[in-house]
C-alpha cells in the first residue's frame, strides 16, 4: 500500500528488532504460518524477522534484559492469535508458559516468573483477541 499526502501508522510500540531471531518452541500449528514479520512452521520453528516492533512486557512489569526476549516471543505469538493465524483457545496457555520459561532461562527468579505467568493467565486474554488488532492511524 502506498499513500500520498498522508501517512498510515500503528502506535504503542517501543522496540524494533535489529536482526531476525529464531527459536524452537513447543507450539506447533497444523500448517505453516508466514506473515511479513513472523513465521512459525509445523515443527515449532519460530522466526521473528528484523524490523518487527513490539512493546516489551506489559502491565506493571519493568522492561529488563532478563524479560525482553520472552516479551518478544510472547508478543509475536499473541499477534498471530490476534491475526487468527493461531487459536488463542488452543495456544494461549502454552504461549504464557513459554514466557515464564524464557524469563527463567534469562535470569528472572522462579517467584517473579511465576507471578508474571499468573498475571498473563488472569489478564492476558484480551491481548490475544482478534478484536484488539492494532488500529491504523492516519496523519495529518
């Protein structure tokens, strides 16, 4: 899509991936998913591509080096749910568990990672809903 005389943009992002990131995850869709910025194959190979934008950990969680990778993977998976490429009913719990596991791998204490997980389980459902796709704004 090309615009003339105005711009179209999405807000609410804080970070942009400087190089692509690949990780093997336990979420394995029935068919491969390919989007402009996220690929997930049937073996659980997740590729988040250079240029992907995300907002870091949500809620009262402070963004740190220890939870940034988990937030990237989690946000990419929730985006696939909002795009209806992954079923939130089937995969949201596994995505939340993966956030916890990656946090622990990266140095977050088990107590804190468990608290993050409980908050995601209790409050995360709307963020995975297709009704909460990022709004496209226009300026001027």
